[in-house]
């Protein structure tokens, strides 16, 4: 395998990891917003 091939494969893998991290960040953002809404709307009776 040439260095160029290895670097291209590594770059693709890094892009895939970046996409997964961004997706995970979006899921965390949604979870935090849902949790904040749940705390805000709790029944205090």
C-alpha cells in the first residue's frame, strides 16, 4: 500500500468519525432540551 492510499483512507475514516461526533452532539442537544422542558413543566402539586 502506498502512503497516498493510506492517507486517503485515514482521511475518510476521520471524516466518518467527525460525522458521528456531530450526530452525537445533536442527540445530546436534543436530550438536554427535552430534560430542561421536563424539569420546567414538572407538576408541583
